[in-house]
C-alpha cells in the first residue's frame, strides 16, 4: 500500500523538521552542517523550495520553507538522501540516518509564523550552545541580525511579516531580536510543539466566524462555497473602495520592503479578483467584465487566491489588512475585520 501524499501545495509555507534515527547525532562536524546547507541551496537553485529560516542542531533540524512547485516531498527526499549518502560514505557507515520521512506543519497564521521564528532561533539558546540566537553559526537568526548571509536565504517573507506587525522600514538588525523576544519561550514552545502534535492555533480575523468551533466553521464555509463561492463572515464593500484599499496596502508594503511586489511590480490579478469576490461579493461574470478577463480565467485566478489564502500567511495578512480598511466598524465598538 502506497504512503499518503504530503500536504504541500505550491507557495505554501511550512515548518519542516526531522531528527536522526534512534536520536543519534545527525550532524557531527561543521563540515556536516555545511553539507546539509549546500543541499538546501541546491534545492533552492533548482526552483523547488524557498528557505525562510533554519536551525541545524546536533540531532535534528528545523526549517521554515516555501514549497515552490508543490512537490516538497521530492525535494526533501533528494536533500535527505544526498546528505545521508555523504554522511555514510565519510564514515564508512551503512544504513538509515534520519528517522524516516520529514515531518511538516503548515504555517497557517501570523501568530504561528511569529512563534515559529522565535522557536527556531531559540533552539541553540535553549540547548545551552549560545546565549543569543544571532551568535549561532548554523541558524538563520545571525543573517537577519547582521544583514548578510547566503543568496538562497529568502528574507522577503520575514520582512513582509515584520512590517505588517508595525516594525521599522528595515526590520532587521536589533529590531529582529526585539521582535522575536516579544514571544516568551513558554508561548512559542507551546504553540509550535502543539502544532507539531497536530493542534491548530490562531485565527486571522477577529470576528464571530473565527471563534466558531472548527467543525461548525467548516460547515458554514462549505455551504457558502456551494451557494455563491464567497467566504462567510464579512460585510460587502464597494468594489472601487476595495480595489483602492488593495492598491494602498500593496504599495505600502512593497515600498517598505524595497522590492517590487511579490514577484513583479503589479498587484497579482488573483488578489484583485479574490477581494472583489470575498469583500465585494461580485459574481464571476461581474469580475470578468470589470477586470477585462474571461470568466474561465477569473475562475483560475480565484482558485489560486483561495489556495494562497489557505496556505500563505503573508498573502492572507494582505487580504485581512484590506478587509480592515474597507469594512465598517460599529459605532463606539472594536468590531470589524
């Protein structure tokens, strides 16, 4: 019987981790760690993954990565196999080195992403190897603090995330350490280790829908999708105001990051179509006419939008920020998206 396929749709940020078999040392020398990082770099250069953060410990590793092409299982198999072969050849050893397939947990909320960064960075501190995360040679924290590092380390998602949380224009250096210090070790360990055991954490929009039990919320989402394809829980907004809010948020974040958009200078068409559907309640035919696209093209863009909202916390944060701008708040209250 074949093993089930891992959940890793393209563009989905994941917490990936594994350890040595029978808790034996996975990395014994600096050369070992450099070899594993070289295999990560090769996977990045092949266009398979984007590495956001990492920490290599003696018996295990933690990675925050994007699955670029939706085939992370194949990428991790190549990385782990190549490293295991190197390790065994260099020691005239035979047999398995890692504890089977890697483990992965989807990064499904900004809260989880913040906790994960703190958790990964504090691993060598908790182990008593160093006193500060940026002093550890084989972790990504030092690159975020010092502003250098390998070209294959993708800093854009962390920069985007920190800027959304109100950090400075250049959210690295000492500001990065202050940011992760906002999460206590007890909280970050509880959130991340709970996620590693399959427990969900956090919600992006503080409305009534986000407070429903998972089973009930899922029922509402399925029924809304069957009825008209929209997400429940948000009031309908003027389409012009919605697109203007999206343009403002996109311009603000792109300018703050010093980069042109997610991958290009233009706002992703999937985001434009998605907010018109979710926040303004337009039908596919209306979106197609407004955006000068075919209905079938709009359908594909909406499918991409839904996938990104589900898998990409930075993209979902962008949509939430747009919703907060355009949705009305009750007089004297703290409501709204």
